[in-house]
């Protein structure tokens, strides 16, 4: 005999929901953007400057990014749901996780370069190997030409150690992102794509956001073409794409500020 909750719901699911922190209620009416004396832009909630999770004042490097963040705050109805605010979460990460000390984040980007997705190739089926070659080889050639980073390739999942000079060149490329927004955006793109090369290609304008996302999902798209895609997996991928797009916007805004 299985236990059911009094309302007929799944008790495990209900208990998991009960453990989730309650979302804060929307406490403001008006959302505005204000230019600050230092050239940054703030988001104001009923005239008061918004703050990050760590209580730091929330500022954005460009007016365009500030307006986009403000739109997320305007879109909240009764509750404030961070899951629906990817640009706001990016801004919080830039202020709270990167600005105090960028070095650990930059070091992690270099570690990603040591296991970049684009270096690990399938041998079969032939159709997948061909897709990988077509999508990834031009990006590796671009990385070599632009930054002098020549990556070694491996078949399957066996680790291949990248030459020290390759990692040094990739690290120098990552360090071209000097501000917290650019670094945070580059890091999130790299983590979601599994590839520093793809993230750099977006930052530098070599790839658009949709192109980059497709390049990062060659294997997954090959499987979907063969077996189809379930609704839950698609919803999860859509959420990740929204985060990737937000990271790209923050990264580029941080470069131009």
C-alpha cells in the first residue's frame, strides 16, 4: 500500500515543494533606470536603487543592459521569481561573485580550455563525426589564427593534455574580458557550452548566440534527429539557452562599457 497525501498528490513531490524557499512578493510599483555619476546605470524600484543578493548596489555598465534588467523587474507580477530573470541573475553574479576577486573565475576559464568540448570527437556514427567536423573545425582554426591557440584533438572521451602554450594563449584571450560583467558572462557561456572557444567566439562576434548554441549541441541535436526530444528536456534546454543569451548580452555590454 502506498501512502498518498490527503489531497491525492505525490507526498514526495509535495515535500520537495515545501522545502523550496518561498518567493518574495513584489513590493514595488515603478521600475526606472537612472544614469549615475560614474557613467554606470542603476535600476530603481520606487526610486530606490536595487541591490544584489549580497546587498551591493546594483549598477549596469550600459543603458541598454540596464533597461533590459529593468524590464525583467517590471515583468514580475505578484511574486519575484529569479528563475525568470536571467539578466538580473547575471548582474548579481558580476557584482557578488566576480567583482570582489576575478582571478578564481579567470583561472576556471583556463581549466575549461584544458577540456574544451570541441577537442573531443566521435569516431562513429559517421554522420555525427561529420557534423562535429563541420561545426567545430572552423572555430578551432579561428582560435589558432586569432589567438595562436592550437588545440589537440582526441577521439572519444579519453583526455588529451593541451600544450602549455595553447593554454597560455587561451588564458590571454579570456583575460581580454577585463570587467566583472564581461568576465561573468564569458564564464557562464563557457560553462553552459562546455567550451571556452565557443564563448570567445560569441564575445568577439565570430558567432551569433543561436549559432553558438547549435555548435555546443551538435551531439545532442544528432540524438534528437534520430530519437526525438521529450518535452521536459526541451523545457530544460530552453531555460539554459535563455541563460546563455543573457550571459552573451552581459559579456558584450561589459566589453563596450
